[in-house]
């Protein structure tokens, strides 16, 4: 087991690290800022729509999923960039796969929103 804090102290520390991560992502990643703006616009649309609670939940989950996957993608890109600036097949593959995950989340969100509002 890793030495360190446990219990509530660990939870407080972990929350602090998570907030630091959100701040860093907001500061350094334009995609994160764009997706937060999207949540600010589409979140109220989802909540105020004439849909069931389950549908509202699905609408909200899909837009938050995009943000979650974008945060993971940004972390992958930061680690790859930390390793070095030279081009490497595996570095490019890691970045491309992370980007593909964001694209799939966007497609999922579009599909769910279209199904709920147009079918």
C-alpha cells in the first residue's frame, strides 16, 4: 500500500488535486473551455425540456461524458508532450486514439439528443 493519508484526509487531498486538475485544464485547454460553455448552454436546455427524468438524465450524461473524455484525452496529450517533442509513432497513436474517444462521445451525444428530441 502506498504511504500517505487515509480516510477523510485522503478524500480532502484528492478533492484538492481534482480541483487543481480542473483549473489547469480550463487554463491550458481550449477544448475544455468550449465543452464547459456547451454544458452551460445545453444543461439548462436538457433540464427545462419537456422530457422524462430518465431522458433529462441521458441528455445531461452525454454532455458530461464529452467533458470527462476530453479531460482524459488532455491528460494523455500532456503526458505524451512531457516525454518529448520528437515525432514517434506510438505518441501519435496515443493522441489519435484519445481524440477518437472524444469524437465517439460527441457522436453519442448527438445521437441521444436527436433520438430524444426528434423521434
